[in-house]
C-alpha cells in the first residue's frame, strides 16, 4: 500500500512494476477503501499514516523494512540493496522518515489518487 497522492510514491509504484517481471506485487493506495480498511484492521492511524506498507501473508512490514523486502524481489541489481537490512531499523527508518516528511515538498503531490491504466488494472487491489 502506498500514498496515492504522493508523486514519489506513484513513481515508486511505476518503478516496481517495471522491475517486477514476475508480478510479485499488487498495489493499493492508502487512501482507497481497501487501504483504509486494512490500516484500521492492522491498528494504524488511518488519517496520519504516511508509510509504505507491505503485506506478505500474515506479516506486515512498514518503512525501510517494506522497501528493502520489495527490492529483494525485483530484477537484478536491486536485490543487492537488501544487504541494508543488517542495519538496525532505527537507523534505516531515520532516513526513511526524513524522506517521508519531505516527500510532498521535494516531489510534489497530486490532487487525487492514481488511477491505473487498463493494462495495469490487474496489479491494483480493489475494495
């Protein structure tokens, strides 16, 4: 799940799609009905939540842990980034939080959530 109005986040979704030829990942905006229901079910603040969320089976990953687990599944060379998982989460997440706090200022914001093209519709989860 990603911030559907964030230009950086939307660019990241495009990057993942382009580098995920096996189609490991499906996407949903945090602001979508599905995203809001999942955030509530997981006990996250639906209004103030600003992290990437990766759901893998019964496991939930956020922030840098989610990003690194995604990189691990992409085509080479991106799985090499997974080596950073050895760093303590408080260090990895400090960098993640800096970017998250400034993402709208640095990359901008859309007026509404991304709508997938018909070709990519199957990669997006609907409520």
